[in-house]
C-alpha cells in the first residue's frame, strides 16, 4: 500500500460499523443510539442507559426492574477475588488492581468457557455489576477496612458511594454520580473500546476484551486524564497561580490534562453538564475554589490555544467534591464505560470479522543474518 494511505493514530479512519454511539465532533453533539446525551443526563439512570446500550431499546418498566434486580444480584464477587485483592501490594494502583481482578474473574465466571451469545450477555451484565464492587472493595482493603457487603437494594451509583464509606449516600450526591455514570457510559470508537473490539474480533472471550480495555483506559491520554486533572489542580493550589502555571505548560509544549479531543472541535457536551455539577457541588459544600480554578484554566486554554475541555476536566472537581479518592477517578470511568465496552463487544461478535490492519513498513529492505560471534 502507498505511503499516503498511512494515517498516524488512525485519525478519521472508519474502523467499525456500529449503531451504539454517534459523535458529531464539529457540532459538539453526542448520542447513544440516537438519544442526545443531555436528554439521557436529565431523564435517565445509569441502569436504564446501560440496558439501552446493551439491548438496543429503552426498557419497559418490567424490563428495567428485571435488569436492575439482575445487576443487584450479580454485584458480589467470589471470595477468591477478595483474597486476590488482599494479596496485591499496596503500591498497586486501583487501575492495575481492576485490570488484574477483572482478568481473574473469568476463571470464576459461572458461564465458564461458554462463548455463546446468551452466555456473553450474562457475562456482560455480571461485569457491569462487579466492576463497582472490585473498585470499592480494593479501596477499603488498602485503607485497612473490611469491604462492605454489597447492598442489593441500592442503585449502581448509590452502591459505588456506599461501597467506599459503608454509609448510604445523600440522594443528591447519588443523583450527580448517577449522571456522571451516564455521561461516561459510551463514546464510539475511543481507544479502550477499539481495544475491546480488536480482542473480541479474534473470538477471544468477553473478560479478555474488557481486561484489555481497562489497560487502554488507564493511559493519561485517555481515561487516566481525570486523575491528572485533579493532581494538577492540587499542584497549582491557588486561583492566582493558575495563569503562570498554564503559561508555563504552553511554553514548555506540555499538554493540559482534560483538554483537547481527537473528535470534538468544539465543547464536549459531557463537559457542559459536568461543569454545572462542579459549580453546584462546590456551592453546596461552601468551597468553590476548585471550580473557580478549573474555570480559569478553561478560559486560558481557550484564549491561548483555542482548546476546549473534554469529559475528564470537570469530572475531576466533581469526584473530588464528592470525597472520592483521586486515584479512583479513572476506575469510576471504567465502572461506567464497562456498559459501552460490553455493548461493543457483543456487537462486534454478532457480525464479526477479524480486525487486522496493515503497517507501513519502515525497516531495512534486506538485511543479512550475522552470526553471534561476528556481531
Ligand atoms: C485527547 C488527545 C490525546 C487528542 O490527541 P490528538 O487528536 O492526537 O491531538 P494532538 O495531540 O495531535 O493535538 C493537536 C494539537 O493540539 C494541541 N493539544 C491537544 N490537546 C492539548 C492539550 N491538552 N494541551 C495542550 N495542547 C494540546 C497539541 O499540542 C497539538 O498542537 P500542535 O498542532 O501545535 O502541535 C489530546 O488532546 C491530549 O493529549 N489531551 C490531554 C489528555 C486528555 O485530556 N485526554 C482525555 C481525552 S478524553
């Protein structure tokens, strides 16, 4: 193939057919199966959105009730997984732990090596339910606390916050968190979803595809950015230090975490909702400092380089104000995006063809093998 066919980073390349998610990067519009993200954020719940992504239609009340009960029933993980969480060194990051434990879960899954569509759906629902348990249980274990037993009466959002503290969250915090889960649930062919589809396309298993996706999400150019955003805000410390900090980043050609996007050329619609939450939560707790700093960074990034914030920018002060540990920000992303990953994995498997592109070879045209003694 010709040199000019190569597109670094696959920018603008159509690499899958999908009916799950659509992004209009120029208009700043995001839809899940045609429904605008703002509409879902206002009216839906994470459970309903996950059902919609997975099964392709908004559930009727009885379908939603059954799905919610199924998620609640599947929340617990086997005792061996708790043992694994206790065995990992305290230096392990929550994303490493999530990746490792998700991989281990495949060995204990009741559907085992059954790779039928029905088994894959059951595994998918189970993984959506279990991701929150893994994340919150590990956080408690590393703090020397016992994991709390998942409470089957709670929603996914409540369950996450309850899993950290052992206390039922205030309804308004739970609702903000629920909307955050909706906003992170899918995003077309982002890097982790693409990784999941590539793995699924080899006819490997659902757990392998999700494990690979978690690895891809962890990187700072993808889901790892939300943690970096908060670390940046903490490092800056005060509103009056923002400008010098941002200018220094630009002068050194460094990136500001939580800004820029491969697809959006305008405001990320998820950031619009999250910005509102960041301000509202700051006002609720009487500390708008993080929001004000974030807003100032937003103004400077636009003024200096026409950069817009992405989903990871305002989610960081939101999660921080909800008292969530900073290194759990990216695992939260995974607890939500798991619904999109499995929807894409199932879609890939139902109309599969091995994903296997080409590389533009840049190595030597012809080289001789040199015996070890002559090197
Ligand atoms: C998301 C991201 C990886 C997209 O990357 P991409 O499509 O490959 O775009 P590029 O990295 O090539 O950036 C294009 C230009 O915008 C600039 N840019 C993009 N994001 C930037 C950022 N966050 N801070 C400063 N400059 C940025 C680049 O420096 C580059 O400028 P140049 O053309 O003058 O060299 C990139 O915007 C980024 O690294 N953002 C920070 C990490 C982040 O928030 N990730 C979460 C994504 S949801």
